[in-house]
C-alpha cells in the first residue's frame, strides 16, 4: 500500500493551518498597530504601556509592515489566510 497521499494531505493541512495562524497574527498586529509602540525605527522608555494586541512581536512586525507598505500591508495577512484555507 502506498501511503504517500496521506502524508501529503497531512503536510498540506499543517501548512494551511500555519498560514492561517500567521495571517491572523499579522492581521491582529496591523489592526491594533499604534505608532506609539516600539518598533525597528523607534525605541521607547521602559515604562511605556504596549498597545498592540499581538504583543511586542506584533508591535515590531506591525510597525515594519506599516512602515514599508502603508495601508497595502493588509494584503499580506489576507493573502496568507486565503491561501491557507
């Protein structure tokens, strides 16, 4: 019996789920983006309260995407979610 097809389906399902998760994480990071959060182009004092719903990683990723692509950055997470479904 050849079980290669079952392994391919399992791998596709895992990649799809990972793509959806990453897309939703980036979408959350962009939706809750605040220019007052720390990012690669801005450092803040240690007593600043983080606003980004995706945490510190979301603040950095959201800031990077917003700086590079502006409003067009929303295409990346939406593309990831759609391709993962």
